[in-house]
């Protein structure tokens, strides 16, 4: 892509309403634009990054056998009345009437709808277990939408639902999701801590929040650093190994301030391994048995011929929140540092251009074509601007590698820089290898 043709409305001013770095940087780089409180448009740069995150989330769901589908954003109030949550959910639910006066709502989550779909189509234990998911916009009329995409009213979420014949089998599904979450966050370059959580309005008796460490998080975290030393690859994808994985990972001390107790913390964790910081919740998983299947009458025949309520779990990841959460976890001063897996481009070429010297631009163009041929997603900064302005801009955008075409790039040796890192002189072949690894 040529920068001159892209719609990336970068602004110099620091938006006053933005209190945290991710919100500031996302507005400044034109990733998002607020349309009303807690509701944003995603402009090309922000949208591209969110789509990359979404794709990683999707791949890891598919890897554990979850199947993608798509449910609507607008739901009928009827099923929510059946489950009993229509009144319980309160003002966070956006309620709508259609022209016939029917009560509808903009879905804040989908337990009811998926249960309704399931009960009408699955009748026997033979069709279980099942895991279904979708990635769809949600609406929650939060009292205080804030921090940009971190706490919005309209946000993009992956929500998955598992269906099993009994609790033992449901816990196996839970462990698979637990595993998929750890893999997902790892691929996003994040260190996520699973923390035993209260189940809140979703209900049920087993629940974990996945929290990443960032100074600007909403909750205070006390944890044992050793949790990050565990190699996920040592666990195999079978029920016993995954059960061990959850056991091992949840054996480390990790709590939010509500459950914090200093003497317990000091006893459980060496001073040098203690992490005390803030955290951002990026995912939340629940096992809640028949909390929805029972009121909604979602029954299947067991092997013994009895009618059983299906045992269910639900599993959310905040896809749009993750865009901000990654910035919060990685930024340095005014530099966004995208992990390679979600960076908007693999590399940017920055030629020094002036009216009477187009040689650098020609050179840059040649490299651009070469890299494109290798399927490298490359951005060429063809804007006629001085180099210091260009560097500032690219620090902001945070593409991890830069090829600088100026006086230091001679012949087939090029100045190559990692964002906020060392500058090297490399051949195009070496550059390609670096980017591809
Ligand atoms: P929180 O505790 O942050 O209010 P929650 O427990 O209500 O979230 P869940 O229903 O578990 O959220 O939703 C799953 C995920 O969706 C959360 O882990 C979070 O990453 C994301 N999410 C929830 N609410 C919002 C929101 N208002 N804006 C952006 N993302 C959100
Ligand atoms: Mg939660």
C-alpha cells in the first residue's frame, strides 16, 4: 500500500477526552472515531488490526473443534423472558420495539438465543458434545463508557457456547476452551493470567477471567510471576493432559484486590516473584450447567433413555477491547508496538524524498515490488514530507520494521530499523528473512 492513498487521518492534538494511552493513540492515528458515547467507527487502520486479532481468535477456536456460525444482533425479548433474564438484566440492555409493537433487544450476549437454536435441533446424547461460536457486535448500555474501546457500549466479541450431556464431559469442553484462550493470547503477544472469578449475572459455579498486565487496567492484580514460565506446548490435546494444564496453571497465586490477603500472598510467593500491578480483562469463561437449558427446556435423551437438561458453558473474548489492551500492554512513550501477528503492515519503506531527487522513491518502489512478490504486506511512505516528520508518524503507527532509503542505504545494502530499536545495514535478502521469521 502507498501511504499517500491510505485513509489514515493522523492528528497532532492530544484529544482531551482520552485519559489512557490506547485511547489517545487510537484517536491520534485515526484508528477509530467516536460517533456517540461508547460507540465508535473503525477506520481502515484500526479495522485492519482488529480483523487480524479476530482471525487469530477464530483459528484457535477452530483448532479445538468449535464451529463458527453467526447469530443476529437483534433478538426477540421472548426467549429472555423464558430464561428470566429480561427483567434481571436491567438498564444495560437496549430495548427496542418494532413497528408491530413487538419487544426486541440489541443482544448483550447470546446464551438464550443459542439455547433456543439448540433445543429445536438436538434431541439425543449422540449429537453431543458440541461447541459453537460467533464473532459479533454486542450492545451494553454501560453506565460509564470510557477508555475508548476498552469499555464501550457497542463492542465486538467472540462468544462461544458448549453443550454436553453431563458435568464431567462439560468440564472437558471447559478445559479445551481454557487451552484455546491461552494459545490465543500467546499468539497476540500477551501474557494472560487465568484467575478464578465470580460468576456474576451469567451464573454457575466455575469461571475464569483472563487478565493481562497493564498499568492502566481497571482491577489491581497480585500474582506469581512463575505462571509465565509454563510452556503450553508440553500439554497434549487430550482430556487428561488438558485437565492437568488447568490444574497447573491455576495452582499459582493470582487474585484481584477483592480477594487479596497480604500474608497469604507473602507465604505463597517469593518476594522476587511477586507481581503487583493492574490488569485488563480480555476474556471470561463460565461453566453454568443447566442454568439456561432448564428454564428454556433444552432437553436431550441420555443413553439410558432419560430426558436431561443439556450442560452448558459460555466463553467470551473481547475482540475490540483487545486492540486497546495490546496497546496498553506494549506501548512505550508515544510508540505503539504491535506484535508481528497483528501489526497493520509487516514492514514500512521510508524513502527520503524531495522535489529534485526522486531516485530514492524509485529505489523504494523497486524494493516494494520485490517484497510484495514474497507476500510481505508492505507500506511505502511516498508522502513528500521531511524525514523527522515521517519517523514520528511511523513511531506512532508502530509497524515493527522500517527500511529507510536515505544516505545510509547504498547499492544493495539498506538501512533497516526495528521500531525503537537498533539500526542495521542489511541486504534485501537478509531483510526478507528477518521479516519472515
Ligand atoms: P467486564 O467485567 O469488563 O465488565 P464482563 O464480565 O461483563 O466484562 P463478559 O460478559 O464476560 O464481560 O464478556 C466477555 C468479554 O467481552 C470480556 O472479557 C471483555 O473482554 C469484553 N467486554 C465486556 N464488556 C465490554 C465492554 N463494555 N466494552 C468492550 N469490551 C467488553
Ligand atoms: Mg467478566
